[in-house]
C-alpha cells in the first residue's frame, strides 16, 4: 500500500505516460532493481578500489610459490607417513 500522496503522484505519472498503474509500478520496480548505482556509490567504489590497490603495492612480497604451496607456509613442512 502506497501513502496517499505517493499513490496520487504515481497515478498521475502513469496517466501522463499512457500506462496503467500496474505497468507503471512494474517498470519503476524493474528500474530500481536494474539501474546502475548512482554517482555517489560509484565514487565510493572507485575510492575503495584505489585504497586497496595502494595497500597491495605497499604489502610485503611473499614467496613466488605461495599460491601453490600455501599449506607449506601455513602449517610448515610435513612429511607424509605411508
């Protein structure tokens, strides 16, 4: 249920657009769901990415085989018993 003022505004907008109220609401909901983020959200995202990349540049370098042998570096060398 929409508040009275919002319902009246939506009804008028639907009428101006030559749409039923149902079609107007469906399109409005679809737009709200699929629209790209506003400029503020995009700016925040870009700032966060820049900060993460700057942090990564300053991070110490690990061994070249860290991704492959991460268990060795986390748990240490282990000999397999058979």
